[in-house]
């Protein structure tokens, strides 16, 4: 179980469209601050501020390369946050058809990881 | 797809341990502000402030009964937030054994909803 403070930091970090877009970009591979700043038409200091929030929440890590310090997505906090949310799935069942879409996705996931039995 | 502003509000609302505890309580059934305030050793105005954040994010709704105005958990935003997070599942696969636990839970879910095929 993650600590309450860790979940606070994760959800807080996710509560911003630029930070979510940065995570989506990093899901495609590591990137430097300069590479991240470009598509967002945002200054490097502006991006750096968001990266600090993401790093503090453990959602990204920074490489050792002194020049580039590439940013890398870290899955841990995302998995923990999903773990918290998934506890409420029984409410989707009663309130939502959307569950069908999720189940389709999860079946694909099972197929991908070869965990069908 | 939820709007970016809707996801912002949902994640922001979830970034607080008291608000998460309120949602967990409401997952067991509707409750009045007084009933919610009791276990948290928090004043009713204190709880009301948190409820306003949750209501604005669409995570709870309030009943019409003028006296009690019972609070009810709404699954929609939780499902949307989970939908966003689940896109990152491939990173759990490569970085985490924890996926096994999630898959076990999801298999139970499939069994419960009779969606095995």
C-alpha cells in the first residue's frame, strides 16, 4: 500500500493537462527538457517547474548525463494510483456500460502478457 | 473522452486523504454530512468544504431531502480517471510484477460480470 502522502503527490501531479501531456510524451520514450518544451510551446523554465512536480511524485526520473539529463517515465506511482481507483470498480458495474470497454482493453492486455488460463 | 478540465478536477479532488476517505465511506452507502463528519473527528464545516470539492468534480451528488441532503458516490469520474491511467499499463508490464495482482483482481471482475469467453 502506498502512503497517503504518496497518493496525494501522485494525484496532485496528475491534476494538470501539461503534466499529463508530458507523461504521455515520455510513454513513447525518454526525452530531454528541450525536447519536451518544443511541442508545448512552453519555456524551458516553465517545463522544468512541471518536471519538478512529476519528479517529486516519483512519476519521472532524470538521467545522469549532465548535458541532457533525459526524463524517463516511472510506472510505480501510476500503478499505485490505478490500484486505488480499481477498488471502486463495483460502482462502474452498476452505473456504467463503460466497463465493457475496459474489459475489452484488459482482455487485450491478458493476451499480450500470455496470462490466459 | 473526458475534457482536460474534468480530469484536472477529478485528480485534484483525489489528492487529499480526507476526500479519499469520504469516497471510501460513501462506497458503502449514502451518508449525511453529520454521519460523514463523525469518524473523521472533523467539524461539519470542515467536511462540507471537502464535499464541495468532490461535488464540483462530479464525484458525489447530494440528495433532495432538505434535512439530510445525503451524499452519494458517483462512479463516472472515477471510471474516466481509471481510463486515463490504464493507458499506461504497458509500463507496468515491463517494470512491475504488481501487474499479476491487478490481473487476478480483473479476472475476479470478469467472473463476477459473467464476461468470460
